[in-house]
C-alpha cells in the first residue's frame, strides 16, 4: 500500500469528502468517521482529508487528467474556483483548483507522449 502523499484539513468534513469524490473524481479508500478523516485516491495520487483548520503551507496534490481544458470548463461551470491553464514548453499543462477551504490541488495533462 502506498503512503498518503498529501494531507488537507477541511472545516466541514462531509462537504470536503463530497467535493473530492463528486467534483474531482477521487475514490474513498478509507473512512474513519469517528476520527473525522478519510483517505482518497485518483489514479496514482493518494490524499487524506481531516476535519480541522486548513493549513496555509499544506502540500499540493497533483492529479493527471486527459484533457485539462475540458476539466477547467466543467469545474468552472460547477462554480468551483480554478486558476488559468498554464502550458510548459509544449510538454505539460497545469491548472490550479481550489477546494471550498482554499486548499490547492493541481491538475496536470502531459502533452508529449513519448
């Protein structure tokens, strides 16, 4: 089992779980209802969320997506705060997405498949 790579604190645990599973497509792999934390996975990225005050210096989860521009449009249409798609030297596109507590998640699309 791979270790949890990034922890996010969310003020409303149930709303946080719903955001990551319903909006960003993470699958819940572990839930501690009493301890108010959960482990979530999407592709190779594993995160954990816990109820608490969000930390300004938290790590940033990176999630691979097939079409970042389509994801940006979909998320904006759902009222989710997203940044601007950045393209790095024709090799990768990146997009910052923010959960309801301001935690940053980075979506990544690899352009050069080699």
